[in-house]
């Protein structure tokens, strides 16, 4: 039953990805100012949204681990697995944002990169979570999960700064399209394609997040079994 | 003087009938335009950058999915081996 539901969800996700691609390329009209280049928004912005969501999951997992590690060890392990899965999949989406952004910027602004607040805070966010993953990968000992949880919490503090950066400071990056000042927003003919792509990338993200969580839980179980065997000879 | 006469002649020239051959020529021209031969260079560059952004996105996502799949398989293999040969 579980396998069937996972298969159905995967099939729906693939369908959504194809539909989202079709909407982005064939249905959404060409932008009057930026032409075809504007279509990068359908991958760039949803990737950023999903990255923020998964960093929030990592934050919740990290807080959960720190809160439960002394009293409920098993629940703490579950929280830690979510923290790691959220951070890793978030880094993947943040990498997409940092790669597609400069491609857009090169054509729209004439430069690959500029040290403005939005771009710099996003790069810092990515670096914090990459250091989180490196810590998890290479450090050893009983304190690794605790240290990683603390780093995960500090990393998540950068998310609201990234989100607000182009509201607080003048940036090369455009002002917010949604929730910005009066006159901001997207042409109504482009909104369905944008929403379909958000849904598609969210479904894709949830799928790989669930897979990553499952792999981590399996890893924890194998590590626990090995530790038990080592204790009992 | 001669220019005016040629213009006249050109104007008088009967329009070509739309034959299957001429329709083929039109189609070929349309395809060439679609391929980008007669497109504005700025539009071609915009198109190439958009394609690059989409391709990079898919490359990153699928590479991660593949890595995750390999890791999952390796872990399953390790779990099966350790259950077969307990210390």
C-alpha cells in the first residue's frame, strides 16, 4: 500500500513537472520587456521558495532534536533526520537559485554577479548550509548532531534576512514581484504558469525530501545496530 | 527615366501563382526562422540563456536524485550483508 501511494505520488509529480514545463514554455506569454529570458522566473523563483521551506523544516528538526535529545532519544533521531534532509535538499534548490540567477542577471543587467544584499545574503545562506553538511559528513563523535542542530538554527536565521533584503536595502536584484509595493505583481496571463511551476517544484521537492529522510533513517538504524553489536560483542 | 520604367514593369509583373513548390519554399523559410536563422541576435541569446537555465536546473536535480538512489541501494546492500553475517 505504501509503495503504491509513493508510486502514485511520483507519477503525479512527473505529470506536474511536464505540465509546468508546458505552461512555462508554450502557454505563458513572452514578456514585453525581457522577452524569452523572463521564462527563467518559472524555475528560479519556485526553487527559492522551496529552498526556504526546506530550510524551515531543517530549523524545526534542529529545534526538535535539541529539545528531545535527553528525554526521547528515538524522537530526537527522527527530528535530526528531518533536519538533515531539509538542509540537504534545501542546498540543492539553493544551488539551482544561485546558478540560474547569474544566467538571468548576465542578460538582464549585463553582469554575472554583484555584491548586492539579496545576492550576498543568499550566497551566505548557501555557505552556512554547505558547512552544515560538511560538518555532518566529516566530523565524528557524540556531539556532531548537537553542533549541527545549533548551526542549522543559526543558518535559518539568514532566511528572513534574504527574504527582506530587497525590501530593506536598495539592490540590483529586482524589487519583490509578489507582496511588494503598489504597482508590483505579475500580468494575470502569466500567473497560472507560475503557480503550476510552484506546485510542480514543491511536489518534486517533497518527493526527494521524503527519499532523503528515508535514507537517513535507514542509516541511523544501521548505525544503531552496529553500535549494539559492538557493545554486546 | 529607365528606373521609372523598370518600376512600372515590376508593378505590372503578374503575381506568382501559389504552387506546391512555392508553398514548400515558404515552409522552409518558416522552419529556418523557427530554428533561429532569421531571428534577432538578442532574441537568440535570450533563448540560449533560458535553455541553459532550464538545463542546469534539471542537471542539478537529476544528479542529486541519482546520487540519492545510489546511496539508498548501497545502504540496502550493506544492511542485507550485515544481517546475513552478524558479528
